[in-house]
C-alpha cells in the first residue's frame, strides 16, 4: 500500500500508516490522565501526534527515535493539523523503506558511481592511482559513500547527495582541466574524490541527517585526512609507500578546500590544484543550493524567502 | 636592431637604445653642477639613469613620461646597476613598438576575439543577442577591449589581458553550462562578455598600467553598467528596446560579480547566473594569478615569496 | 465616517469599516467546513481576521493584497484580539484614502518641496544647475520623489519620508557649508538632492513599503547613477553636455555615500564633498531613527527595547 | 634674523641657525675616528646631520632631544641633502620660539577661545553650566586646552588643533541643533566641549607631538571621564552636586563618541545626543583631514598618495 | 513552611505560597469581564498566572514588580502549566527570603571573603596595599561586593557570583604567579580584586539580575575606574597619595581586561600584568560557563543545545 | 677559542672565526672583476660580507646555506658595518656548535624533560597513559621534541623552546586543575603534552628557524593529529586499541587549541578540557612573548617598539 505522505494529509483523514517518531513525552492532563505527545514525520514533513489515555508502558515501548505504525485520525487543532492516535505499534527499522523517511537523490546512484570509477581510472600517477584504488576497494566505505548526504542542510542534503556532489565536481574538473594546462590533473581528480570523504564519518543519516559525536568533535576535514593517512599507511605496509610530497600535496587540498579560515579550513590554498578544488566545490555547492531553493520554494512569488547563508533572497523569474 | 631589454643589461655595456623615461628630476651636486636623475624602463624592468653635466633645457625637453633614445653606458653603483647617459633624444610615442614597453598576452588576440564572437553568436535570446551585437559593432570600443589589461597587477596584467581573461571565462562557461541545465546560458554568456567591459574605461594602458580618474572615482562595475544602459537606450531609440527584466537580470550579474561587499560589489549574487559568473571569474583570475606567480618567480626555491592578496606563499614543486 | 484604527479596536466592538487584506488562506475545519483566515491592517497595526462558513467563491474574489469592507465583530481568542467577519466586500484601491493605510510624514510636503527647489536654485555651476533642473522638470518623477519613503523600516519609513530626509539634509548642508570653505557647495547640494533619487525605483509603496524586483536586483545606488546618466545624455542630445569630470565627481558621491563597502557602497569616499554627503546622510538618518524609536516605544521604561541595527537599547530619560 | 627652514635649504648653503636635534649617535669610522650622526629638524621637515672629528664630550653634552645652534654647511650625499656640522652649541628650550619647530593653527586662538566661552554661556541647565564653568575656571588646564594638538597625525595635528577642532564642532552643533528639536542642546554643547578634554593629558607636545605614558596606558576617553568626575566631586564638596543622571548622560557621550568598539569606544551611542556628538566629531575630523591632505600634498597630480586611514587616494581636481 | 518551587509544580496542585509577580496586565474578556494576566516566578522558573473576575482595585494594588501571596490552583492550558489565582495579597519585599527568588552561589560567602582579604594582605607595595584597604574598609561597598552577581547570564550569574569569580581568580593568580617571576604580583592581585568592582554599580540584583541605568550608560569598566580614582583621591586628601604611575598601571589593567576592542575594552593589554589578568578572567569565566551549561542542561544527550556566545554545542560525555 | 659574536664586532677588527653563510651571489664590478656578496650570521645577528677578487670556483664551493671559516676584517661602509673577506673555507656542519648560531633556552632541557615525564606519569586513564607512553618511548621523536623551537618568532623561538613551553604549560595545568574539579585532568595533561607535538615536523631548525615544506602545506595542528592516529593505530595493532571516544576527545583538544577559526583552528573548543588547554597555551605564549620583548628591547625607553601581533607597544616601567 502506498505511503500517505505527511505533506498530503488533510484534516479529517483516517490514518493507518508507518511514520518516524521523535521526542515522545509522557504528560498528565489537569484531570490527572496520562497522554503522550510526539512528533510524527516522513521525508515530506512533520506533524504533532497526541495519544490520549496513554499508559507508562506504551510510552516506555516507544523508540526515541524510531518507527511506529499509527492507527488514528488527522484533525485541526488551533489551526494546526495534528494526528490523534488510537493505537501505536513499534516497527523494526529494518522493515521500513528508508527512502520514505529520508529524501534521496533523483540521479542514478549506480551509474554515477561507475562514472566516478571510470574518471578516476584516468589518473596516471601510480601512487595517487594506488591510493584512490585503496578507497575504491573498501566495499563498506564505498557503500557509505554512495548513500551519505553531502550536508545536513543547504546543498545536496539527501541520501546519495555526497555521491552526486562528488560526481558533478569530477565532471566539472574534467571539463575545465584542458583549459588550465599548468594545473596537475591527477591531483585535482584525487582531491575532488577525497575532499569530503570524511563526511561518511561526520554525518549520521540512518534516521535523519545529523552529526555524529566524532563529526562534531573533529569535523570532516580532519576525518578525511586521517582516512587518507590510514590508507597510505596500509599501502606502505604492503611495500608501496606514498611519497611524503604526494601525501602532503593531497592533504593540503583537503585541509584548504573551504578556502577561508572562517569556514573551518586550517590552511589557505597554496597550490593551483588546491585553488581549483576549492572553486569547483564552492561553485557546485552554491549552484545546487540556489537552484534547489528556487525550485522547492512553494508559491509563485518572484523571490524566495531570505536565505541566511547567502545573505539575500533569490530571484526566481526566468528570462527564457 | 633588436631592443636590448633592461633585464638583460649587465655592468659595462655600451647602451644605444630606446627606453621609457619616468619621473625625471633636475638636481645640483654639492659643487653646484646640474644633473638629471630619471627612471629608464621597458616591459622587463627598470633602472636608474643619471645624466651628468645636464642643462635645464635638456630637462625641460624630456617627456614626463614618454620615450627617449639613450646613448650611454651601464655601470654598478653601490651594487646597483645604473645607466650613465651621454646623450638623450626624445622619441615620439607613435614611433615605438608599445609591446617592447608593456607586456602583451602570448595568446593570439585576433583568434581569441574571433572565438569570442563565435561563442556569443550562440546566444538565442533576441534581446541579449541584440545588446551583445551593439557592443561588438562598436569598433573603437572593441579595439580597446582587445588591448586592455584585466588588472594593473595580480592577474592578466598585460596588454590583451582583459580579452584573454574574458575568452577563457567563456570557454569555461561553455564547458560547464551543460552540467547545470537550470542555469540560463544566454545570461551567463552575455554576463561573462560584459562583466569587466568597464575596464576599458577604468584602466589606462598607453604608457603603463594604471587607473584613469574616472576609473578611480567610479570603478569598472559602475562603468560597465552605465555602458550597458547607454547601448540599451540606443537600441530602444531604434525601436528595439530591452525588457526591463532582462536589463535588470544582466545588470545584477555585473553588480554582484565580485561576490562580496568587501570586494566592491554593491549587491550580493541572487540568481544562479550571477553565482556562476562570480565563480568562473574568481576561478580564472586566481588560477592565472597563482600559476603566473609560480612561473615568474626567479630561483628554484620550492616556495614563492609571500603573496599578500592570497595571504600565503605558493608551493612550486610538482609531483608529475 | 471616521476610520476605526486597528490600534484602537477593543474586544467586543462591532466592526464596519475598510481595511487592507493580506495573505488570505482558505482552510477547512475538522468538521470539513471551509473558512478563510487573513490579515486585516491599516497604518496603525494588524489583526487576524476569520470568516467562518466561507465559500471558495468568496475566497477567489478577495484581492491578494488589496482593500475590503468588513462587517463583523472583534473578540478575544486565546488572549489575542481577532476580527470575526460576517460579510466582506472588495473595494477598489482608487476609492480608499491611502494615508489611512500607510503612514505619511507630518511635515508639509508642498512646502518642503518648494524649499528644496529654492535651495537648489542657489547652485551656481551651470552644468550642475542644468542637470538638477532636468530632474525637477520631470513631473512624474518629482511626484514619486514627493511620496516615496526613505526606507522600508528604521528611518523616515513613511510616505514623503524620502522628501523629508532630503529636505532636512539640504538644510544641514546649507547650515554647515559656510564653516568648510574648501568644500565645493554646488557638488554637495546636487549630491544631497540626488543621493537617494533611485529609491523612487527601488521601493514600492502603493500598498505597503517593500522592494521592487528592480530594486532588489540593482539597488538604489546603481539606479540613482543610471538615472543621472540618462538625464545627462538627454542634455547632451540637446547640445548642452555635462563634462565628464563633473559627471564623475557627482557619480562618485552617489556611489560612495554609504561610506563603507559593507553597507553597499562600491567606492569609498575620496573627495571632501563625498565625505560631507556621507556624514550628513548618516547623521540625519540615525538621529531620526533614534528619536523616532524613543517617541514611538509604548510604556514609560527608561529604555527602549533592543535595536539590532544599532546594537544597543536607547535611553529615553531627559535631563531637561 | 629669520629662521632658515629645513624645507627651503638647498645644497651648498652655509648654515648658521637653531634646529631641534633628535637621536644623536656617536660612531667611529673605519679609521677609528669618532663622529656624530643626528637628525636636525624644524616644523617643515628633517635632515641628517654629520659632525666629523667629534669627541665623546661633545656627544654627551647634546640634548636627546632638544635644541642646538648649528654652524655648518649643506651638501648632497648620495642624492640626499645632509648638513655637515662644524660647531654645535646647546640652546635652552626656553629661548626658542616653539612655533618654529611645531606647526600651529593659523586661526586666532584667543578669538576662538572667546567664542567657545560665549557659546557655552548659552547652556541653560544649571548643573551642566556649573560643571562647564569649573573647567573654564581652571586656568592651567585651559592653557593646555588652547595649545594641545587634536591628534599626533591625521587631523588638526598642530598646536591649537584641539581648540580649533572643538571650536568648529561647537559651530556645527549650533548650526544644526535648531533642525533637531528633540535633541537636548545643553548636553550636546557640554559633550562637544569636553569630549576630547583628556587629550591635554594624553598627548605630549612640548618638543614634538607624541603620547604621554599615561595617555598610552589609559587613553583620552578614560582620562576625559576621570577629569569630569574630579570636577563633579569638587562641586559636590562645595555643596552643589551634579545629579547622577546628568553625570551619566554626559559620561555616556564621552565613552561612546568614537561610535564603534573598534575605534576604542567601550560603549556604543545610546542617546540622540551621543549620536550627534559622534557624527559632528567624525565629520569635522574627516573633512579637516581630507582638505588638509589635498592642500599639503606637493605636486600637481589629480590624486594624492594612498591614505591608509581612509583606504583610498584623494581626488584633488575641483570643478569650480 | 517550605516554599513550593515553580520547577516542581505539577498540574492539579493547590497553590498557597509567595511568588515574585512581574508585568501584570488588566484585560477584558469577550464578555467584558476583567481579568489579570501576570508572570509568577521564583529562582527555579516562571509560570503564567490568571486571575479571573478581577477588579481594577486589585490590579492597582499589585507591585510591578514585587512579591505576592497566591491562593490558587495549577492547571494545564494548551499543554502549558498555568496558575489560576483565587486570591492575591501583596507581600513586603523585606519579609521574603531573597534567595528563594534569586539563585545564590553554593560556596560559603563569608569564607571566600575572608580568604580574599587574606590573599590581598600579601600585597607588599604600600600604595597598592593602601588602595586595596580603602576598598575593604568600605562596609557598604563590600556588602554589595559579597552579594552581586558576576553577570546577568552566561557565567557566575547568581547572588555572590562576583565574589566567587573574584575569589577563584585570586586562587588561580596565586597558583601561577610563582611560574612567571617577571610578572609583578602585587599589580596582578590588586587588578584581579578590582577588575569587576564596578559591577556592584552596573548590575541590579534586588529583584532579578539586570542592568542599572548607570550600568547601561557607562559600563562596569568605566565605573570601576571611577571608583578607584575616588578612593585614590580620598587617600591623597588624607596625605597618602597614589603615584600617578601606579594609578595608571592599575587603571590600564581595568581598561584592557576584556582583551579586545570588540568586547568593550578601550585599550589593549600592554603590560604583562594586564595580559595575565585578562587570561585569568577569561579562563575562569569560560570554564565556569561551560561546566555550568553541561551540568544544568536537562536530559542525557551527549551534547548541550547550541551556545551562541561560544558558537558551538558542548560535549558532555566524560571519559573518566 | 671563544667565538666573536656578530653583535659585538666593531669597525676595524681582524676577523678569524666561523659564521653561517647565506645567499652568496657572484657579481662583477664595473671594471669586470668578480666579487662575492653574502650574509654572515650567528645567533646574535647578521652582517654583509664582501670578498673582492673572487673566482667562480670559490663561489661554487660555498654552501648555500652552511658554515664557513672567515679570514678578514670589519669596516664601516656607508655607516653600515661589513666584513671584507680575504680567505674563506668551508666548514662541515657537524663540526660547529649549533648553539653559537641558533639561540637555545636557558632552562635545563634534561631536567624539564624529566619533570614532564614525571607529571605525565600521574595520568590515570590507562588508554591515555598508554598513548602518552608510546610518544615518550619514541627516542628519535623525543630528541626532536627536546630541541625544537615553539615558533619561528614571537614566543619561545629558541632551541628547546617547544619543550620549555610545554613544560611550563604542564606546571600551570597542575597548579590550577585542583581549582576546577569538573575538568578531566588526564585529558588536559595529555592534551598539553601533545598539543604542539606536530611542530617537530612543521618547523626546521638545523640552520635557522623556518618551516618545512610539509609544515607549510599541512600545519602542526593537522600534523599533531596524524601523529596521534599513527600511535593509536600502532597500539591497536598490538592489541590495546584506544577507544574512539577517547581518541576524538583528545583530537578535539588538538584541533581547537588555537581557540578561533582565524588562528587556524578548524574546530572551536567544545569541552571544558579544550577550553583549558586553549587558555593555558595562550597565557603562557603571550606572557613569554611580552616579557621577552620587554627584556630584549635595547635602550631605556619606557615603551618597546610597536608589536604588530599585539597591536600595541609594551610598557616597560616597573612599580616594584
């Protein structure tokens, strides 16, 4: 049966479907009766849920957060839609289709990943090639790489977003590298591939898009660098070490790719390759962010709402 | 006869050639004799010149600045090379080959200009096409556009630099526009072509690269915008007006293409096209600046000197 | 019949008057009945309106935004006053007195405009005089100039606010110019008159104070400059061109009058006249903003609320 | 006999005049002979002085800094003018005309001071009037107030500069206060008079313009405030205390008159009077700084050199 | 009878206790009946109070703010707890235990003050010793010093917080001064003792923690300095003046102890002692702020909420 | 024989000693004779050296940089001391006492290192203890740790400076940790020990204090983190892994210890331990920098020269 999406629910519907539950709280009414307040959500939005005549046992059984099957009814309360719950049953996370609850890239993940591998196959420097291969051969990591978002908000914030962002950056790199013959293409390609690889550890995306403890303490820049060193060490242990100069030049791209100290880069770009990765990253992220905001804003105003990260509203009217 | 470039002169040479003269000063020695101190330069560098036993008449005849034929000799004075002048003759600016005195792009100006015209020919929107054609049809302006530098220093600071920068930006735009189907290509192409057109009025480059009075008071962003309005007005007077929305969308690209208030943009980018022109401009300027600094720095150190505009030294060692 | 102002309505009144309607939304109650929620406002404030038992036809007929005649009753709902609407009728915008809905300067507009003309008549430089006359002769523009606000908020945000601000700045300029004999008075007077003239195009003030599309894309600084060039071009076409040096000196005042890059000036002041216009503008705007905030804040606390633009609260106690 | 000013000395003159001496150093030549190097200056400039065949006794007798009578000759050495000294005699500082060595305002100090007193006489609030009178009655302080510079550089950096700056600010205040009827004039006049009074303690100007130890440790803002408290305490001890509210409102003007934290104000303006004093101060200082720079720059270029404090060069061409 | 703390009240309780009342407002229902809305609080939190069937006489009798005895009942209204009031009686502020309403340090105030006096007794410089003694001998001031908070929020925001902060800073100073033999300990100890003494005048803490008018106009940095000058003047009047150099060195510590202009210091640290007081202050304040936030945040998440002043969330998990 | 230090050489001495040579250049005089210009230095300063009648063979033999024995004579040339070289002989770097050429801490390195080990022995957490032991057991690294400077300039810029700085920070930590019982001491001690360990790789100090290529590309923050991961991996390979939470908490201290993004920290402090290490680091570095600048400045002025990193001059007068 098709999922009834939160954004489509109207007042007065009978609800009989699975939703993600977050922050359930057990409360008592003025008469002393217990009830449970909670948020119910899927990838299209979030509503308040209320279960009257609840018991402490029901409350304790609820996942915090997790998935539940809801039997109830939608209604307007003080002009806001809420769901009044009659029965609630816990659902194992393995049993749900995660894409119902987290948005996913609309590009073909398998095809993008194949194109990335094909592009990286063009790297000629044997050490960079070996290092990249070490990452590609790590099936568990590549599985995360294919599914992680690129951010919790702003740009490419969907399952597969990191892959889509990396894939498009590689396409841009291949398109413009011929125009800059003094820029070392192998370093740029390896740098683009690995610049955000630490986001597989920085971000959590099993229930919703958020940061891991490690991600908040270290950040994906440091995590990417540590992941590269560990693979380089593994290669060295197998007798094919990476030259310090190559490791440092690649590490520098990772460390400087946010371009400015205030955006969390501990080093400023100091090589043509670092500048190129920085600009391609920013271009792809910002154009994605801007075009997504323009498309997703409801209504037909010529302008989106205020975008704090860009310090402007965005103009949506096209001349074409 | 081949010009003897300043950078190649060694101590003890007989000098018999044309140089640019700047800031000549008439002075008297402790014994009361008059002499003239001046700078002599070409595009490779600058030396002190000294003419002993000078007269006020000789001094008054000197252009300030301009070109002179020098008959003299190079010598070391306090470890610095200087030129001791026996005779000096004024040379008309029309008679000299300007490229000897101002560096010029090593790309083919005619070919780049043809490619630019060919690329702009791909614009489909009839109003943008007409507006661009109005600029291309202005022979005097296009002559300046082919010869102006893109900056007095930092990047593309050579005759033809503005053309080379615009040409390469158009090539980047054409290469990546297919990757961003929601971005309106016509606006990007017209925006790239015209984003710095005001530099033809902002910069002076007949003797050396500097700013005009108008350039310092107004800046090329405002000047570009004024130039576009004047062409739009001319088109309107001929019965083919530019829609206000199209004029504003293009004007917005001009006004916001420095990307941040602190770099002199009075507006922040608010359309996908404005973001794209901003990033392509910055990418092309910075990569040119970085690769030029790496190539032109003498010596074989792994690092260039400190680059204040980039707040770093640049790493010159290649892994390839 | 006198208008019943929003700020004076108490609970339990019968309402029978015209208000501006904004953002009407058609909703259904839990029982499935349709109702319309909307905002009702005049220049003194805004209330929620609710029309129960509404129909889709009534909803579609409502202007979004526009003016309506309301037949209903005020009541307290959850401690907030709202208006329950029995009947609603659309009113043509031409039939309402705009000043009921948008606040207007309490100064005499006609008299201020006459004083401005009289002051500008003192300009001696014939070209600046001609340029100023070109603006004063544009009846349609002068009509906008007399009615536009100076800002959407913060200072002089009322109909006629731009005129009041310009008028007071001219009075300050005339008062202090004799104290600075090296400052060129003609440039200061013309600069003050035209510094914000683009706000007639940047701002929209027929229903409420907001920005036009063109205003958001270009900004009043660029718009003022473009308006000046167009008048200068018209004068030139009539055989009395403005010298480039005069145009540039005036344009520089426009471009630099926000004083800092971060406030949207693409050029920093570089002439005594530009500094003077910048300081007079800032002084008049800030003193108006501060004294207005002190007067308009309800209650009798010694301090106003936090003013984010000034990063402080304001002290209201007087020593006199 | 008229003083021979440093700026007028040419090579080959016999020198027989009094100059300020600074930083004398005793050195030995390669042959082991002792000589003294020093700077010789007056208010028009500074030259190197060299006394060959010096003795340690002569060196020890030299003031560091102070005044000396020089018997010698000017000559060119490596294209720089220097003075070769035959005899040097120490001159008591009381015997020299300080104005030869420190520039002085060209306005009439006595007349400006009388006008200031007359203006302040218009203060009506009895407590502010008493406080201002307490300052005016302090003859020693008023003597410093009449002679101190307003700054060591940038603006009004001459003897009498503080007086001239305060005098002109009072004239501006009187000219514009009628245009702002909600601003309390008494507070503005007292605030203008006392805003920089601490500069009499912050700056040293007996030999050259510099900072006192106390000035560097505390700054004139804190020093002004302390001076006001001490006079208020004295009035209180005589039975006419200043209300805390009046003291605080005046103190607030002093503390906030630099307008921004980064310019050393520990408080931001929070009253209309504080805003007005801040703007009048900045306007008068900047217009003085700009017009002085334009007048004093030698040569006839349209532009002055780069002014770091203003982040621009200044345009000198007039349209009048 | 024990006070029933706000944070412990549940729905359905009978309320019979004293609370602080703030911002009472008299309103009328849709039926025209009068009622009073107000906030009721103690140091653990704040609830809405509603007194139905109120009269204007009852409203007028309420302190704004002050203390009242409440006879009523708690109930849930729209999921928020509120107190419905049957009777209300005004309580004199002298009759309540202030600590019930304002949180107090859990350290022993008397013991901390004794330790501070003992530490300051170690100052050897006779003038600093005399100046410190002048403060310690001011019983009224010391009473404020023992009770004032160190801030209205963020750190040590409790009665006795200023004392606790000063006490701990002195302990840190004593612990590390032996490690920095070139730093003058007497100045550091006196500087720590007096660095925030002006907070006794800047902050108001009789009803709640807020700023006095004087505090907002002047700030504790200026107030501390003025307080020191007044004591130094008193000592001088008694024949034991403080040397200007000592006064300035101590004043400099006060003026610079926020370390940066943007935090309200009008001078940057320029002595080793000023640097040390600045760092000890910041260290003690920030560690207190961070550990308090970690302890006081409810729930068991690994992270606190976002802390705007620190621009991060805080990690609460311990490794020990 | 005692080394003749550069700072003590006077004009006219016979020179017969070893100096570091840098940047030798072969030049020809106006007569065509070859000579060599070079810098000669030791830890006390630097002079120009000139070898007339040089040959290309002598030039080629010179190290660039390295050590040479000089036979020559000091003389004044244009008021600057220089050394005229008669003979020059290359000296092997192993044969020189490096401390003659690079300044060294005046503390006892062996004793400081023992105290550090003893302090770290107090760590109770077994994993942190094991990780710290892994570093202490690396003899080659500890040798670098004992000799590296803490910076190339500003503070602790001497051989052993990193050790001295770390040693003093540990002493401060031990002194104040008892005052902050909620701060986890083991993390602070380990964090202090390792916070700058990457400087052993970032800085080069065999000839002079400078940055390695790797140091410029990566920075000591990233290098420290990589070094910790490698030791943690080694421990894990031996069966005693470090918990991810402990590794992250320690890594966070490293990454955030510069306290602000603009100082190169990619993360802001988010734990009490990170705040404590940050403040102890800054306190120790700044107090060392300030007291060193005060001591080392020649002359007896009350103020040092301008210190750009501190944005102030420093006051040197003591009250004690």
